[in-house]
C-alpha cells in the first residue's frame, strides 16, 4: 500500500440521499439533501436528533425557519430520477409542490412524501451556521414506513433499497450485501486482547 495525501478532501461518503420537505409560502417544497447526520443515539427520555446541512441560498430554508418543522424522506432506487430532479431546480423558480403525493403526520408543516418507503417528521431544535450553510438539527417526532419494507417489525435496508450519494466521483450507488454483525464480530479479538 502506498498512501498519498489528497489535500484534505472530504471522504465521508457514501451518505444517504434524502428528500427534505418543508412548507414554503403555504405549499410543500422538496429538496435533495445528502449531507445528513445522526446526532445521538436516543435512549430513555432523550429524543433522537438528526441534522441536515443546507446552503443558506436554498428556498426550502425559508419554510424551516418559518414553521420550525421539516421532514426527511428516504427515496428508493426506483425514485432516482425524480430525486435528482428536485435537487436540480429551486422552488424559487419552479413549483415543486405537486411532484409527490403528500401525506401529513402529526406536525402541521412537515409534509411527507406518501410514496417514499420511509419518512420522518422533525421539529427544529437548533440551527447552526457554518460558513454559507445552515445546519438544521431536528428532534425526530415520528417515522412512517411502507409495511412492505419491514422485517420482524424493523426497517429493512434491503427492502428500502436507498440511494447512496458519493460527492467524490459524483455518483449514486446502491447498498451491497450485509457483511457482518456489529458488536458481535469483534468479540473474538476482544477476548484475545483483554
Ligand atoms: C444528490 C444531491 C444531493 C444534494 N445535497 C445537498 C446538500 O446536502 N445540501 C445542500 O445545501 N444542497 C444539496 N443539493 C442541492 C439542492 O438539492 C438543490 O440546490 C435544490 O435545487 C435546492 O432546492 P430549493 O431551492 O427548492 O430549496 C443536492 C443536490 C443533489 C442532486
């Protein structure tokens, strides 16, 4: 192996490709967002927090600021083209409100995509400004999934078949095969080393 420095290139890919929904000027608006993050692991009374990073210029930001609510929808591979489209045009110029069938959850201003395998509704908790980007940290309020994507009552990645995003080569990817079990497959080494 010969390792070379590549000038601090962000290599934290693949990330999940999501479609974030918000209500802007009284209508749903949709934006493709791949810079998503898991802020913590919810336990007991502590809610789950998720982050999305949006450039300040985007139309969607206005709705998130206005209502303090948004959704994160996880499209399947079958939705690749339409997912890319909502990441190519801005709601400032093109009305994207009728592109997807809309469903409401328990929040009033976090539109959900009814034909996405999975949608989450969030209440804005904090906004962090980093340069030209706004990082919206939301508290997860509820998650809705197509029953057909469940195995033993849990969301099954193989059935959701999500779109992965790579900003290095600029590509979409799909997930491959399951390769192991976390917190189990390192146990032999743990035993040998402790
Ligand atoms: C695959 C993909 C991923 C994207 N991820 C992000 C992202 O994480 N953050 C961001 O600010 N813009 C991202 N964009 C760009 C926005 O989706 C795009 O500028 C969109 O048209 C803005 O819509 P709006 O102005 O209606 O809010 C992405 C676009 C694509 C195609």
